[in-house]
């Protein structure tokens, strides 16, 4: 998984932007909804925030307040550092966060929770709650025919193929699982928030 994301880093934003291998995807309303979620995140009270599994910083840049990004992939972090020269980035494991208890006011995570199997999700929730009282989870909303849980075969530009676990949630199901409230439920995205 780490190797997959290291190799994917230079082409990762293509997925958000509908470029490269994703140029042919039909995603009506994607850009407008993404802008809506970015505005929602940007309007949160500005507090010290840890962005877990921040990737290239594509979403990190919308988070208000002092932000620290964490990711296991050095290639992802390198791109995020270039994108956000004033933020701090840490190489580390989301399931064993390298921070003392209550180091942050908020944990945000986008498109990470949905790649965890249940025991890992529970571990991540415990870690997030340990380091901050507030958690925001941003992920995919399932389409009408999408299986909620699946292994996908992902292909990179170099032709390499990687098995990736994906668990998508209806907004209320995700809110129940994290014991939180739905902040956004659109065609493409779901955002939930929980506070201790
Ligand atoms: C689908 S990407 C999401 C990136 C970013 N949050 C976004 O929304 O664009 C998943 C990210 O999770 C990171 N990741 C996967 N497992 C991790 C772990 N155990 N600890 C830290 N980062 C991890 C990957 O390196 C990758 O950058």
C-alpha cells in the first residue's frame, strides 16, 4: 500500500482534477460539489488541525488554522510541502499517530477512512480521539449501483496494478459509525463531524 501511494504521488491529483487516466470519467457536478466542500471546510473555526493521510495536500490547503499534515508516503509529503510551504508535514503512521494526547483541536481526514477495513477504522478512530476532541471525515458517497465494500484493481500510468480496499458509506451510516453528524451529503461526497 505504501509503495502504491509512493508511486502514485506524481499522478495523484489527476484523480481530483479529471486529468490523465481520469480524463474520460463522467462526473457531472463533481467540480461544483468539490468547491462546496472546500468552502465548508474553509469556513470551519480556524484551529490547530492535524490532516491525517494528507497526500499531496490537495484538500489540506482548504483547512483553516495552523495545519500539520501527516502521511506515510514520502513522495506524497514532498508534493504537499511544495504546495503548502508554510504548513508542517510529518512522515508517520495514521494508526499510531506520533503525537501526545490532545496535541490538536481537530483531526481532518479525506479519502483515507474509506480505505480502512473495520479493525483499522476502529484503531484510527481511537487514535484520532486521543490526539484531538474533534474529527472530520471526508469521503465518497456511493453511487446507486456501487457495492459498499470492495477490493478494486487500481492501475497507474506505468501500467502497474494494485489491489486497494474501498468501503463507501451512506452519510447516515458513516455518521453512526463515528458517532457524529453529517455536514455534507451530495452526489459525490460525504463529510461527517464528531466531537468529544
Ligand atoms: C487516497 S489518498 C488521500 C490523500 C488526501 N487525503 C486527499 O484527500 O487527496 C490516501 C493517502 O493515505 C495515505 N496512507 C495510507 N495508509 C496510511 C497510514 N497507515 N498512515 C499514514 N498515511 C497513510 C497514503 O499514502 C495516501 O497519501
